[in-house]
C-alpha cells in the first residue's frame, strides 16, 4: 500500500472531522441517528450536519450545503436517497473530502438502475482522490476515538477496547445487531464493506496489517472482489498477525442469497478454501467461531506448542474437553512428576490430565485458595503450553472473588488460557464470563470452541515460527 493510500484509508477510522448527510429529524432521521451515536460513544472530532432543512441538531450547527462548511472535512457519511448520492459524492470530491461511507441502499444489490448509480460512484472515485466504503453499509467503528458511522439505534454506549478488528460484508456484524458490550469482545476496529464498489477486503487487509491497535483480523466474506490482489494482501497480513476468515455463500442456495444481498458473484467454495490456506489464513466454520476464536489471540501470545492441560470443576466436562482437544490437533499432555506430586497432596483421587477439581473443592474449607493452588501448579508445568479451564458459576459461587483470583493468578502466567463457564442460572454464567473477560481471560459459550480456539492458536504459532 502506498503511504498516500494508507493515509486516505485512515480517514475512515481516524478523521478529525465528519460531515453527515441525511435526515436530521429527531430519533427517526438516520442522519440524526449517526450523529447521536458518535456523540454518545465519545467521538471528539468536529461533526458537520448537512441538510438545508435544519439550522441545528443535537447542539451542532447544521449547514445547507457542504460548500458552506469553512473547515476541512475528512470523512463524509451519506444516508440519502440513492439518486442523490452521486451529486453528494461529487461535492465531497470538490471539497477535498478523503473518504465517504455510503450507507444508502438500493444500488447494485437491488436492480440494474441501482447498478448504474453505483457505477457512477465508482467513476467519481476513480477520477478524484476520494475513497468510498459501500454503498449498502453501516460503515466503520473505532474504539480508540469513539467514531462509528452507524445510523441505527444501538442500545448501549460502551464497546470494550482491545486488539480484534472485525470486518464483514454484512451489517449483521456491527454494533446495532450484536451485544458487543455484554459479550465484552476486545475490539480495535470494525468495518462493513457493503457492496464494495471501491474499498474492498484487500484494501482493508493492507490497512489493518499496519494498524498498531489491531493484533488479530477477523473477516467475514461473501465473495472476493479481486482474487490476485486479495491473495497478496492476505499473505502479507497473515505473516504479521493472525487472519481469520469466515466465508459464507458456500452452498448454491447461499450463493444465490449473497447475490441478492450485496450483488456478490458466485464462486466455487473449494477454490476459496485452497486460496485461504495458500495465503496463510485461518478459516473458521461458523458465525460464532468468527466472533469467539479471535479472542484467543487478543490477550496473549499464541502457545509455544500444542500441549494442553484441562482443569475442570466437572469430570464429565473434562472428558468432553479432552475429545475436543484431540480433534483440534492438541496433545492432552502428561503432567510432570513434580506437578503430579503437588496435585496428589491436593487431589488424592485425581492427579492426572484432565484435572478434576470438583470433589476436592466441594470438601475444602477454602475452595478458592485450593483452586488457586491447583491452577498455579498446572499452569507452571513446563510440559503445558496452554490450558482450558472449566468453571461452575452457581448461586453459592463467589463471582467477584473468583474473578479477582484469576486476575492475580494470570499476572504470573504467560501461557494462553481459555475458559468455559457453566451453571444453572444464565445470568450468573454470563456475568461471571463478563468479569473474567474484563480481566483479559477469553471465555466461550461451549467447551468445544474454548478448546478449538487454542488448537487454532497453536496451529498458527507452528506456521509462523522462524
């Protein structure tokens, strides 16, 4: 990527000023919604509402035309009827705006007339310096500065800042559709490509590869715009940081649905699968894996090997995790004699791997301290590269002390750990998971994904070793 190109793409995430085109009607207007969301999430840059029918919105001066904004504008958010969009993009190009997010729908995904309008946007972008994300998109989000271009009601005002960049070809993978606050996903940036009339997955890979805020890239694709360019960008990105890809439209029915959704073209899924492997990308299989597996890379470095320890409150869960570990390419390692000796003093009935803590914790006068001793001993074992921990969250389980214990424990542990929490009350399971996530411990909604995440991380580490 040329330095100039990188600077332009930065305007989608790090603009000092944003112009918003759209309806400014209270609550119902999408322009109003985009501005309100930016203010609610703490965006500190200048915001310029553009609509000739208003003088002020949310305490901000409104302008009838972009040309009347005296200050420079770096990013435009356009949420107007399709026929009006080309003229607005022309105005932005004349103004020197670097980037535009076109939220408006009914372009190439709708009909031939829409496709012609979309081509008009492409023509403008090619003869000027402006770059366009969309149309048919909710645009971008940056947790570092509070920028988000989403015009719809979100329902919360906090997204956990972290190291995962989520990119998608659907607005479904965005803040207005996902419980990002409650799940506490550690997010750096988000992007919805929409119809990809200009900026596409290759552009975004080039940008995110060099983004210091992003440790891992997760990308949902329905198709690839330029196969050769994508492969080059994916190879370079995966050499720097983990790249996880979730490809939908794999079946004929799915491909047809994709074509009507974003105007995507069908392609043989076997070709995609082979290309992703050649590029060094990690392919995930489900929507939930797209969200959850990247977390294993966000908090700690990948494991040095594939030897896993399984430590559980339940013997049955430990057996299930062992099966999942083997399927994920992990070795359920034999613990060292020193660790076994330590565990025998704490767990007379079970000192192997998986480690079943349940019986001894039930009988312990201080189960929290006993649990900490067991975890510390296993995680310190030189034969252990990573661990999955299975915890019970019940009415009598001390949620806050448990989370604090893990925070204290992990200060002395560099190995990656994943956690699955189970229990009889969903709110306790979810709140315990949130408490642990807030302390940098990735939690998962099932045993299999918690273990598979470590398998993926170990596989990645094996490929990138010097």
